[in-house]
C-alpha cells in the first residue's frame, strides 16, 4: 500500500463527499456516504489528537531538560556535602562517584640526554 499524505486523503474524501451529495438518494448511496463522512470526521479528530500529543511531547522534552539540569546541580551539592562529611581523602567517597584526594606517586627523575663525545 503506497504512502499517501494525510492532506491528500482529506482533499480526496471531502471532494468525493461534495461531488456525490446530489446522488445520495440513489441506490442507498447515503449509507456509504455516511460511512465516509464518519471516517473523515474521525480522521480529523485523530489528526488533532496527534498534533496535541506532539506538542505535549515537545513540552515534556523541554521540561525534562530543565529537571535534569536541576537534578545535576542537586547531585553536585550532595556530593560536595558528602565530601565534607566523610573527608576529602576517604576512599569511601568512591561509593558516591567522587574521586578522593590521593597522595602523589613518586616523582620521576627527568631523563638527561647524554651527548656521545667521540
């Protein structure tokens, strides 16, 4: 089944309903026209619902970004306070995903270049 734009479907069905209206009393055509009208009305309702949900989705995405930023700031504050409570050198900080202050390793001596004296 080929993909047809929704606007094309609306145009097609609306024009068919208008063109067939004068013949609705022939061979019980009104029954089928009523079905087509009901389908058109329902399709319009569903399109409006889809647009509304898309707008709500965009709003939710924007609000999620704001909440994420606020949560990130709160997490930083909690970690900072925990660092003060537990101590900045305590290895237990790794449970909170905080790197403790550690002693530096031994310093390496700078490599000296020796010039061959030949």
